[in-house]
C-alpha cells in the first residue's frame, strides 16, 4: 500500500505525464530548458519533504524541504505550486482526515514558523510571482529568507500569508477555501475511465475552462489568461483540438501552471480515495 | 543530494522515459495493458526496497521488497529485471564502492536466505522466464516461495542461483561478470551530451546492437532476438530509423526488456558518478 507521501509523489509524476495539457510540460511536450526529465528528478527529490508532512512535521518545514529536494535538478522550478497545495493535503491524509474540513484544520494550525519556512523555500528556486502589496514591499516572497524578520514582526502565520495572496493566486485560494477545486476535480478523476494520463488531461482542461489560471495572469497578463480559458472551453465543446492548442501554447510559452498544480492535488486526493493505477 | 535509493528510483523513471527504445514502453509508446503510468507507479512503489538496500539490508530481502512495491499497480511486471540488477549496485554504492569489484563483493556476500527471498519475489508478479534446467524442475522460479525448501536443501546462495542462469539471462550474467555491461554503458551516458531521454535511447540501442536480448529469446525465440540485434545495428549505421523500428516492435510485441534493465543500471551508475539531470 502506498502511503500518503508515495501517493503525493505519484501524483506529481502522473500530473506531468498527463497529455495533452495545453501549455504545460507533459508526456509529449517540453520546453528546451524545462524538460520532462527535470520533472522526474524534481518528483524524486520532493519525496523527502512529502514524507516529513506525512510524519506530522510542521507544514512549512515539510514544504521547504520538498522544494529544496525538487530544486536539485537543472531545469529550475518544476512543481513548486503543486507541492504547496499537496503538502497540507498530505498532512491531512496522515491525520486520517483528507476532507475539506481536515485540510482546513491543517491550514488553521499553521504558525509564524511555517510562514518563515515558506519564505525560505523561495531561496531554493526562482518562481514567477506577482509583486507584493504596494504597502508591504518587505513581504515580497522574492526576498526569501530575508523577509523572515518582517514576518515575525507582523506575527503572520502561513494561513495569513495565503489569505493575503488568495485573490491573485489560485493555489493560495485553495488554502483559504478548503481546497474546494482540488476535491471537486478529484471526483471527476474518480468518475472517469480509461488510462489516467487521459483522465488527467480531461480534468486539467475542465479546471482551466472553469477559471482563469493565475500563473498565466502573472506571466502573460489577464487578456492571455482569459483567452486560454476561452479556448479550453472550446476544446470541451469540441470546437478546438486539444493537441493543436497544446502545441500552440507551448510555442507561445503560455503555461497554465496553477491549473497543473490543482490537477496534481486532485490526483493525490483521488489516489488516496482509491483511484487505481 | 540524492542518496543511492533516490538515484535508483530516478534511474527507473529515466529508463522508461528514454525514447525511442525500440520494443519497450517509453515516453511515447506503450502497450494497451502495460502503460507508462504503470511504470510510474512501479517506480514509486519500488523505492522502499531500494532504500532497504541503501540501508544495508540483505540484498534478497531488499529486492523482494522492491518487487512487492513495484507490483502495486495493475500493469503487472514493469521493472523486475531492472530491480534485480539495481539492488546489488545500490548496496555497493551505499558501501561507498560502486565499482565492478565492489558490486562483485556484494554478489559474493549473498547467502541462502537471499536466494529464498529472490524466489519469493516471483510470488508478487508474473515474470516471463525460461524453463528451469531439465534436471532441476524443483528450482523453477515460477514456483516462487514453494521452491524455498529445495533452495535450502541444496544450500544455494543468490550468487549460485544467478550463476545457474547466467548463460540464458542477461541480468544474471551481469551478476556473474562484475556488471561489466552496466558499467560500460554508464560511461557512454557520461560521455554523451544533450537531454538524457535521448542519451538513454542511444545507450539502449548500443547495448542491443552489441548482444542479443535474452528476454526476447525467452518470449519470441532466438531468430527474433538475432533479428532485433541486427536491426539495432542498422539503426546505429544510419540504415534504419529508430522511431519506425520502435513502432514496429511494439506492434509485434517484441520487447527487449533485458536491454532496458541494463540501461536502468547504467543510468544509476552514471547518476552516482555525476550525470547531471
């Protein structure tokens, strides 16, 4: 029997293998400097942090360790956001309460030390992020561990930090909403049939059609994000071909990474609930 | 830093992702009932056994545990042979002597209990194997744990069992030859350049061109095995296209699995020696 850390590692691997996932690295597509093999090494390296979460370690510490391990490859950021959404879910599963309520309890239990560890995670790898609030430049996550004093001074927990970002970051929004979309998409996976790489593609497209991807907003702007969501809807309506869209978005370097992160979370929940590989 | 168990897990993942690997499941090809996702789950499940080897557990026990974990997916045998060649190499790496001599020392140190655990590993998964020697039907590995009494009666170590099979099984031949081909192919990987999935393909083809694949002999007969090796040579000579050959061999269900096993071993050795992902 796979334990929660192993199911989370498998979720990372299945997510990147799901194809087509328009704009993302998948089994058949990659970027010249961010290749499939980097994701494999990232998932291998992330496991120790996931195992710490499964052992009951503080969520921030487990997340930072997962990111440090993930970063031990030359492609840069592979699945930072996926680890951010997976880590509290792994902890909830280890507490035998992998539910919106159980995951929200994990979020509510975070303390200032978790927020500090979250900031330190940014020291391990470059992540595309939004600018900080204009009135709080000292909380810029790009400062990494240098922001720890500001965090402590304000007494911010990791839950507080996520609340600050929830409007602009779809992963943070999961933290503040009981991981609503992740649990919903897990049901889609469990209700589907056929090879999991295809179900993963289908769930990714449904998530993308439902809401704009905040990572695309950050990197490519709101108009592109809106376009991508429109076109995911067109794929679901049979008006556009998913493979062609995938080729096009990779060529344009438009990468709906938040949607991929939620897909990984959904895979984890589904695996824990009996999705058979 | 990845430890030996993590490098072995990564080797399993890189091996199956290497493409084209004519006849094998790879990043772009699979069989209807033996899919890429089964290999991902197999590699996740195998890690605990590999970790036992890295911790110094007996090789037989570590191997059996790796196989039991690998088998926790619905595709059946994914990388049994790869685990058989990797397990003593992981142990040698953990002993800080990943060399032909160090690996041979691990082989020489095996005892009867290791042979019994090896046989029990066949209880976890169906593996295509040759018939046993005519004079020793009680040593048929397909008997699994039922053969343990016969093993104990004869006082066979796991090294003895591998010696019995070395003529007909390319993985067993590695055990009795200081893992000669695995170490040689690791040098090819380290001397190569470009994405590792392509280097893996190239090393697979060189190994296949050098010697007939014993798994193909077992499943498809000597003529087919000879043909496959001839055609791998033709690919290396630029006379045949590797992608077309890969499509054809998958369609014919001709699967050079032993060559894939040695490729995984070579990837592990290369990773331990600094191959950068």
